[in-house]
């Protein structure tokens, strides 16, 4: 793309882009082009093995820059780690049962939320480890949680069939999202923060208005439990994955079904969009992952090679690489366009259930049932 022509085009519909800042924006667009054009053949090497907890890990999560990450565990704690040194910075203690769901309030990263089988969610300071609030109200285990991007709310999803929205500042419940007839196992805010989706064992995904707590749409079509659900970046689409072996694409505004992405021969365990919302990746119990074009709905690539089910899939921020975590004890790095396996990350002694890139895409973290976390550079 001609950077100058692009900025001219953007300027027509954007009054904030005045003549005085046009040069600067052209410069930024060119920098972005350079970045996207960089040839990337980054080989990852094991940097550190962290014997993180005395009992199995449940989840790992990065802050936005990747300078810190957190691990949740059956040992009832969440630990905060320094990525560069592999040092444990602090242990967040207080839950009375398994710490199952964990998250940073990205992009800020100054707060951490932990959701537990003790039916509570706790909000912590990343820097001091102080517990700001304990959110009580669910009548069963909390199994998923998420901050909105604005960092004003945290949402929790529970085995009690409800989700709840909590005000971070006040430490109070804002809304209860009731309507599912079975456990909620996944929830996700859109980027603008005015919508949230919940996926349930009742085979449906519900779209809620965050401001009122009202259910706007129910996405009906899957014939099995929902395993995964996500908005794309511009909030126009929702992708859902299910135990019925299919992945579905929906219009986020109307709730209308757009397409069913088929091809897997077993349950779909995870789905995700790339950051641009142009591609969708699916991970399945059939041991393969697939990449689909969100616009044409075509399968672009099949990622084959794992010797067991793939429970997690994610794109690097640039969108040209895909990372998968499998029960075969390995994680694999793939070329998103061709489906070629670029690298196998070996060494864990039990299944890997969690994997993540840092924001730059040059560090990977894997979490395994072997009670360790591995940092790869």
C-alpha cells in the first residue's frame, strides 16, 4: 500500500488528522509496513524451567508486554513471575480452594484477578500482592474470568450457570447475567467493552449488554457443549467452538449465524482470531489444528503432526505464527499461512494445557500437568 495515499484516505473520514500531523502518521504507517515485512525465522530455545507449584497448574497468563506472568494452581495460590529472570516475585494466598481462572487487567497489568473453586474471585495488586477485594456471590465454582479492556470491570463465569460483573473500584457486584441452563465455561468482552459473551454446557452462547446486564442474543446452533468463544478485534464477529466438532461464525450485532467451519473429526477444544480478525484458528481433540479465512470461510491450512489432542491454540501478535499445546507433551510453532511446522518445543513430561506469546512475539510460555512452566526465548 502507498502510505501517503492510505493516510489521505484515512484523513477524509477522520477530522483529528490535520495537515500538521499528516507527516507523522505517514511515518508511523511506514514503520508498521517495515515491521510487517520483517523476515522472521526466530528459533525458540528453552530459557528456564520453573517448578512453579507443589500441585498441578491450572493456567498461565502474561501481562501485555510480557515482562510478568502468573500461574494458577491446585495448591490454592497464584504466583507472579518475572519473565526476564524466571524469578518468583510473589505468591497470592487467600483462596480456600483451587485457583482455576487467572488474568491481568491488560493493557495496564497493575491488577490481577483470580477465580477459585471456593466460589470467590479476588482482585490483587500486581506490585504489592495486596488483596483489594474478595468478590462473593456465586453459589458454585468460578471457572472463567475476564477484565474488560477499559479495566473498570471484571466478569466471572461459574458452574452455578450465571456470570457476574464486578466493579473494580468499588468492589461491588454490578450485574448478574442469568439465562443459561448449565455451567458457563467461557466468557469474553469485546474491545469496546459494551458487550460480553458467555459460552455454556447448554450448547449456547449468549450475548449480553454490559451496561444493563440484559441478554441481547442467544447463539443457537451447536449440538454440543461450547468449549470456546471470542469476538474479533473490531467487534463485528463472534467465533464459537464446540464439542460437536464444529466451529461457527456469527454476526456480533444481530446474532445471526454466518457460517459453520467443518473438517475436524473430533471435539473442538479451542478457537481464536488473529489480532486483525482475518484468520481463525481451531484446535481439536483429533490432534490437528486448522486455519480458516474469516472472510471466505475457507480452510487455508491444516496443522498436522501432534500425537495427541490439542487443547490450546493462539496466534502471535503479528498473526504470521501459530502456537499449539498438546497432550503429547509438546507445543508446536507453525507458519500461519502454509501450515508448516517450524518448531517442536519438547521437554515437558506431561500434557501441556496452556501456551502464550508475549506481546512482541519473541517469548513463549508453556504450562504443563508436570507442575512446571517453561519459558522459551
